[in-house]
């Protein structure tokens, strides 16, 4: 039986900062060794109404962290009457660092993006709890070495969200063509602005990719 604990996302996930927010995207393939276990795996997850996270690595570990982070940020918002992408990223870093030091590491690589009172922010968090705020773009997964070439070539500081969506889709498409662990039926794309999270419709993604 295939369980979420045995699945690996393989993965290409990418995200960038644009002038009106954050854009996050990921492919949809999940693998179990050399078996394609799912072609519709969800790798971009909503944390709050203005915060989302991409996952790479062990699906079971990532899903547990998503549940914890969602609950903790709900409590944070109730107490502080506000949200904070930095607070969420710091919490993730502390959880992962604690697990790493206890010799039971969470096998994940995460990219967290959000929009709060300080504007749009993007963070990379590794399995050992290493935390980095990214001012341009972030990436994770086995296909990221291919996707990052597209980002480095075409990313611009003043990109709109629409331009960002197109660029991330091109980056993932390039990775899917060369990385055997990236693929799936389509892609998930989320745009986070001051107004909240917009999930790009599948039909629109198809038109932009083809």
C-alpha cells in the first residue's frame, strides 16, 4: 500500500517576488522510488488567507508541518490581530532545527511566501532549519537546478504578478522536460497580494504552458 509517508515529491517548486505580491508554483508529480505514485500531487498549500508554502521532499513530513503551521498561525492572528510571514518562517525554522538536533529530521525543503503589513516576503527553509529571506526568487526540489537557469535569465525586479506567473510556468516546464522526478498532469500556481490568494485556473495554465 502506498501511503503519504512513503511518497517523495521529487519536485520542481519555484517562487518569486513581484511588485504587487508573491507568486508560487509547483509541478504535480509524486514518486515512490522509480514509481510515479501520483500525477496530481498538491505541492502549493495555503497557510493563511495571505500566506502559502511550497513543499519538496517527504510528503508525510511536509503535511505534518503544514498542519502545525496552520494551527499556530491561526493562534498568532487571534493574539496579535495581524499576520506575519516572518513569524511563520521563524517558527518553521525552529521546528526543523529542533527535529534536526534530535536526530529525527523532517526531510523537507520549503518555500514560504506571504503578504502582510510589511508587504510581500519570501523565505526558503531547509531541513536543518536554515532560514533565508529571498528578495528575488526561491526554488526547491530535484528540478530546481534546471528551473533556476530560466529564472536567472528572465527575472526582473519590477515584474507584475501576471509576468511572474508566465515566468514560473516556463521555469517548471523546462524542469519537467529534463528532470525525471518532475512532471504530473499540470501545475499549481498561487498569486498572493494584499487582497489575498488567487489560484490560477487550470485552463489558463494550459494556455500559458502550450
